[in-house]
C-alpha cells in the first residue's frame, strides 16, 4: 500500500472517532470545530505513519 493510500485509510479511521473525541472535549467545556481539529488530525496522521513504519521495520 502506498503512503497516500495509507494516509487516506488512516484519516478514515481518525474521522470515525472524531465524534467521540468531540464529546470528551465538550464534557470538559471545550467546544471545537472541524477547522480547529484539523491540526490535531494532522498530528495524529503523522503519529500513525511513524507507528506503521516502526511496525514495518520490526518485521524485517
């Protein structure tokens, strides 16, 4: 799977959990928009790619 395809899959996974994350934040009194969440989603994508690469390297 190429990186672009993997990024799309990772983003799909992240988006599936956005409603839960928003509820957790709202329970703490923090209201966020999708635009405000975007930097966090980008960071999560970076983390997921690093974890993928780590797993890939450990298989070798």
